[in-house]
C-alpha cells in the first residue's frame, strides 16, 4: 500500500486514507562513511556476526573500575575506627568541660574523676571507647613548692586532675597516639 491509497474503513470505520508507509532506511543508498558512527559500528558488528566486547575493551573497563576503587577506598576506611575516634573526642571534651566547671565553681580541681560524679558534674565516668573501660589517664596539676597559693584540695592535700587522656596505646591514621588527644 502506498501513501494516498484508499482503504476500507479508516478511523472509526469510515473510509479514509491509508497511513503513510514508513520511509525506507536512508542508509540504503548512503555510503558507509556518511552514516552516523553508532550505526556504522552496529552494521559492522552485524556483518561480522559479532555482538560482544573485545578483550581490550574489557581490560580497559576493569582498569578504570580499579582506579576508581583505589581512589574511593581510603575515604571509606573502617567505620568502626571513625566512630571510636569520634566517641573518644566527645568523651574527652565532656570530661575536660566538667573539670573546668569544677574549677570555676570550687576554685580547685577535683582529686579524681570520681569526685566529678559525686559532686554532680558527670553522671558517670564514661568508658574509653578504645579500651572499653573507664581507665583514663589523669594528668595532675603541678605545684611550685615555693609559691604561697596553691590550687590543690586543702582537705586532702592532693593535687587535682587538670586533664585526661586515653589509656590506649594505639595510634590513629596520622600516626598520632590516642593518648595525646
């Protein structure tokens, strides 16, 4: 059927014109070089009977995937280590704030972290996330024996805790010991 031929029953059963025939593929009379690149490639593959990928193409794709993975993996290092480092930083900041608040309120540092719990500055001494226990390294204040004023607890005669550090002997990815956080 050609364009313009009459047919029995067009849309809704009425006589009308036939739908125009699909145009013939323009590639039929066009030289291969003038065709679009993807069509040329498809025709070459069909002519050879091949439809898969070459070994070289597969090797290139695998190499690209490997390069992208090597770029992404350092950023995706063990999430458990990152979470422990974040918990360590939070616990240290909380305890250091409590030590400073105690000093601001009482005029001296507590003799241990347990005093912070007893006096209500902390609910409990948090666990060191790296060791799993509340075994923090307490740094005590140092006194000048010749100085008249001292910041130690006069009732107990002991110096106070001015800082805390992790008891872990491990190091982070930068080589910095957690005990120096």
